[in-house]
């Protein structure tokens, strides 16, 4: 890596680290002897696979690769606001020339900014315990479409036992396959797993097309005594069959009104005859006393007018 290229890496790194830690001092240096997974005590590692271009110094042949490994070792001083970063960019050599030297890759400024952005995120996460728990690596921009396998025989990282196709950043655990969702039936009180989707062109057997509906219907018939409460009035046999389709908001307003109407009509004619008789006698007595009072008032009025 030329001194001009190294100055660009340092400049971009300082701009990015000062945005998040303006009062902290970090340095970035190149170490050609840096090895992956060979860390000193207190040092941390981050590597990324990136896109870059190469040019042979013998035949002037140029090529591009998306498997260029960039290795970083970083260390933060204990309680002091400072840290160090060492980096190594693995080289490649021309596959046409014999005894060709390893050539240093050339990165665009945009890809340098993306690589160092990922580095700063890891510094915040590993050294300062900040940032997100899981962060995705910002990929570098591929200027051209690449075809064919990676030339591992002319890759410095692969020859050093550090395969460029092994990935970048921390090891990611592949997510497990999600389990099939279960549909809960409020009427039956059971969970029915949803079937896996089938292809649109797959044939469906006519005799087995309604297997799920039949199973739900049989389960409903076997548990109809537990599914819904028994009605207070006598119903027909057809009405007692539990439907296979369940509505989450059943309309029970009609049944409540009917129950109230029937109970009211059945209770009024035969409800407590002794109490009703007492009420009638009391009302008759009240009317009688009121009549006496009215008569007395009329008589007193007549006598007063005559005098």
C-alpha cells in the first residue's frame, strides 16, 4: 500500500471516529505481519471481505476481485480515552505471469469509507459496549460483474490458511426454520397446525381434499358437550350439531332477548299470589281513607259557607 493510499485510509478513519468519539484519540497503522486469530492480550479482531482492483507490475494486466480480505486488530487503553488499530490488506498475484509478486489492491474512496464504517461500529460495540446488539456489515460496491471461482492459488489470504471465502466479521448463527403457526379454535379448545404450502400445480386428490375439514368436524362432534354450554330450552337434533366454521364474535343478542321474554311471560301469572292479595288490600284501604278525607272537607266547606 502506497503512502498516499495509507493517508486516505487514516483521513477517513479519523473523520469517522471523531464523529462518535470526538474527545478520544485513535490511531490507524499498517502491519504487514498481522495474522488472523493471532491476538495479543486485550486486543480484538475484525475482518471483512471487500471488492478491489489489482494490476500486475510485470505484464500490466489488471483484474478485480470481491474476495479481498481486510484484517483489523484493535485495542483500547483501559481507562484512557485512546486506542490503536492495526490493519492488513491481503494481496493477490497475477495468474498469467510466472514468479509474479503479490500486488496490493486498490480501493475506491467509497469502499474505503464503507469498510471503515464497519470498523467504527465494531469499535463502539466491542471496546465501548455501545451500539446495537446485532449489526449488519455494510457491503462494498462491486463496480463490475464477476464470474468464475475465486483464484485461491494466487490469493495471499488463502495461501496463509485464511480463506477469503470464509466470510467477514463475527460468526453469525443461521436462524432456525420457523415452526408452523397454530390456529386456535375457541369452540373446540384445541390448536390445529396450519399445513405447509403446496405448489399451485400439484394435483389434489378428490377423496382427500377435505381431510382437514372432516377432522375438525369429527373433533367437534366428539366434543360438542364440552365446546358450548347446553341451551336452557329444548332444541332439535339438527340445531345441536356444532358447525365446522367458527365465528370469533358470535351473535348471542337474539338468544338473550328471547330468554328474557320467555322468562318474563312464564313468571308473571304465577308469581306469589299471597303477596299480590296483600297489595290489593292495602290499595283499597288507602282509597277508602282518601275518600273519607274528601267527604269531611266537603262537609266543612258547606257549613262554613252557610254561616
